[in-house]
């Protein structure tokens, strides 16, 4: 993920979380029926934060003129 922007990383993490939650709802409907209403948003946000820490995107700052 070197050189990717924060927006691209967030989009990838959001797509991954939607896919994971959809698969969980499809294969484990009883379990997913018991989770709180805001679980999807919490899971998506947590996945974005974790992926940001793991991949360390630079948001394209190095590409700006005069930064380096």
C-alpha cells in the first residue's frame, strides 16, 4: 500500500468490511441478528483505523512540490 492515499485506504477497508459483514450475515444469520444496530459502522471504523496503522499511508504528501 506504499504511496496510497488515505481515501483509497478507507475505500478498500470499507469494501472489505461490507464484504465480511455480508458474508457473516449470510452464513451466520442467527449470530448477526443479535449484534447491536451500529455494529457495522463500528466494525468499518475499526477496520479503517487498523489498516491505517498497519499500512501507514502517506496521503500523497511526498508528491507535493517543495516537500522534500
